[in-house]
C-alpha cells in the first residue's frame, strides 16, 4: 500500500486504480483483456502486465505486474508484484 500511496497520493486516484484492478476477477489466463483493460503476457508467460488507461485521468498509464499462483487452480489467486506509471 505504501507504493500505491507514493504513486497516487490522492485517495480518489487510489480508489479508481483498485476498481480497475478488481476487473482481474473476470480475467482468465490467455485472454488479452480483463473487461476493458488490456493484459499482456511478458517474456516467460508466467508474469503478466495489466495496462490501465482510465479515461478520467486518475490512473492513466499505470502498469501493474502480476502472476498467478501455480499451486492452486487457475483463476483462484493472483499476486500483484508491482506497479509503475508511464511518463
């Protein structure tokens, strides 16, 4: 949460980002979108990147790295690794 507060100091911005991230509940491995957010598989296809371009500008250009827990059934647990904002 400290990284999130540093990246987005405004509470409204953090809430928009968390709402966008919750769209991962509707995503399954191999799909290119989590509802309206683009998901890209990185080099080894075990780490993915969620690209958020919120139209209100609160969280434009945010990239969130994530991976799935391979020890439990697919789609049950997603781990957020980190995030950054595009300049």
